[in-house]
């Protein structure tokens, strides 16, 4: 693995676990095993540019994983529950859902950086588009699919925040259990 890729992977985990602001530059350098010069060589904009690279990497990795689950599922309901199931497994196994959430970064960066906000928005839009496509496949109208994809994305992301706050997978389990009934209502 090259230095730049290692930096992105390491920083992504740190930012997801602790948030962007809580990760100091020295801690980041130490965790990545690099010097300040190496950081600025690969990311001339420093820590914020590294964050944007992390968000772009998450966009590729996370959406690929979600798309795989959605492409193999016969319905949006089953696909959404499968995604949530993977999150619950990670939380119960590792005590974190770092691979699936970036909400801590979004909440910190929304007022700080337009570039970071744009990267976060692109990731949410991609996730919504995956839900949307499956909902259209399930026979939903374009308007309804748009609304439901936003609702599902917001519910899951909110569930992730609650899981972190409660240090429990119960909020995601509850959302997963409610999805079948909600899908009937839509």
C-alpha cells in the first residue's frame, strides 16, 4: 500500500471514530507514520484536504458495498435491512460502525468548509440514488421514490448517531424492524 493510500485509510478511521476536530495534527501524523512534510507533499491543503480525500474514498467504498447489497436483493426493504444488518454486525463485533458512518464529520464540517460539505453532500446523494433506483425498480413513482430514499437515508444515518450515543445497536435494530411496516405505508 502506498503512503497516500495508507494516510487516507488511517485518517478515515480516526475521523470516523473521533471526529475531524478531535484528531490533532500530531496524532494524525503519528497514526499515519508520516512527517508533516509528507502530509503536505501528498495533501498541500493539509488536514482538510486529507479529509476531503477520505470522504471521496468513503464515497467509492461505501457506495460500492451498498450497491452490491442492493443489486443482490429482490426489494428495497430487503436491501435496506441487509445494509442495516451489516452495520449491526460491525457494531456488535467491533464496538464501532466506522465503515458506514460519516455523520460526525458532516456535523463538524457543515459550518467550517464548503469543500468538505460538498464532499459530504455528494456521498449522501449517492446513497440516496442507490435507494431511489431500487425503489423505482420496486414500482414507486419518481416523486415517491425521491421522498422515500431521503427518508430511509435520514433514518439510517440518524440511527447510526443514536447507536453511537447509546453505545448500542438497538436503534438500528428498531429501524430495521420498522422498515417493512413503513414500506407498506409508502
